[in-house]
């Protein structure tokens, strides 16, 4: 089976030759391809080259356009700068007062932008070169993650206790923009849109349900109504919000290593595919192939006919190649086993 055939069959609970591997690579991919990370983040051709090489060399089943959290922030006019062979940095807030957000933020066209347009071009190139073989992953920041990118995480969290009307208005504005960004990528050939909302793991279930979940749900619906699949990624400990996360309707829900895998499988049954949850730093980076294969075994044995194996979050840059390869090797050894 091609990776694309494998993924689509798995998502339907169908038969596969091996269980798909969605391990998340960004810095690792650039390093593996010998590409400075600032080039990877700013030149779509470098990103496509690195991601394609890494997917083929390590048995990954998806081509990803992920790079860093500041693409949308840059296109809003935020103070984002590129750093030599490292992640882009954001040097401050795009708006620093909640009463001021609507004078600082303006809607923008993804096809007339800078950094989101670069991602769109990556998707188009992925499609041209490997679109029949691999599913292509686009990406948007979730509404709360983007709010915190624009306000900074410390100030953004404090603003949650300011005017409820202004918070809701600002989050609605951001959600509308993120839908536009997502749909532009679907139009350009993305099969799956990942939505990263990591900051949502830091708030209470009540706050998540009242402020964030309904906005994520709107983005999910727009993506899936357009014919693509939404993959919702909230890394960290989301045990307290997991039922509400699954209620967003995303077809794929990522879970990190600290999330109760068995409970996730119960909550997700018949509703979405669970993707994860191998520990990136403690196991993939610092472990050994035997230990990593044990985590793969757990994910398979405790998974079901539509679950997907993946790192819980990004594979670290300096991961030994044999460690990342161990995930694919073990999946090949296991073959088409369906889980419980």
C-alpha cells in the first residue's frame, strides 16, 4: 500500500499492511537533510525537500508543512524574526492591551500573505511531487494558541480575566482568520489540516469549554465540510479536557505521552482516531530502539482498528536516527495487527 492508501483505509477502520506512522518531525527533518532551520522555515522548497527525504528514509506516512508557531503571527504584522539555524523568534506582543486588539489586528488574505503563502506553496509542491503517494498535512494555529502568540503567553493568560466581551470578540476574529488560512490550504491540495492549540492544555476544563472548544469546533467543521480531515493537536496533559477535545468533531485527535491512552480509546470509540503517544524526549531522544519498540507495542495493543502510532509531540532534533527508525521497524514487524 502507498502511505496515502494506508492512512485512508486506517481512518475508516479498514485493513492495512502496516499501521500508519505520523511521528512529528520538524527540526529533525531539517537536520537530517542538512538544511539550516531558518531556511527550512522561510523557503518552502527546503521544507518540502527535508520533509520528503525524512518521510521516505524513516517510514513516515505523511508529508507535513509544519515548521513553527509564528506563520500567522508574522502575517498579522507581529515582531517575528528569523534566527540563524534555529526557530523563528517573536520579540513581543502584536497587541498588549485587550481593549486595543481591534485596532492592531486586521484580516488578511492567505494568498496575498508572506509566511502562510510560503506554506501554501509547500503544499502545492508536495502535491505535484508526491500527492498521489502521500497524504499532505497543512497546518493552522488553534484560536487560543494564536491569541497567545499575538498577545504573548503570559499576557494572553492574564487577559482571560479581563472583559469577557472583548475576549470573545477577539477569539471570534482570530477564528474567522484561521478558517480562511485553513481553507486556503485545502484549496491548494492539503488532505489533512493539523490544528495546534497547545496553550489550551494550560487552562481549566470550564474555561476551555466556554472560550475555546466552540471555536475549535468551528474550524474543524469548516475544514471537514471542505472535504479535508482535521487533526487536532493539543500537546501536554489534556486529561482534564479530553472529552471536550473529542467533542470538537476532529477526525484525528493527537494525544501526548502523559494522556491516559486507555481512557482516550474509550472516549474516542466510533468518533475519531487517536494518534500518539510515544514520549518524544524521554524515550525517542534518550531511549534506545528496544525501549521505543515497547512503546509501539503498547500503542498497538491498546489501540484499535483506526488508531495511529506517532510521537506524542515533535521528535527532538538530536534524536539518534536508529531511535526514530525503530518506530517504523517495529510497525513492519507487527504488520497488519488491528489492536484490541
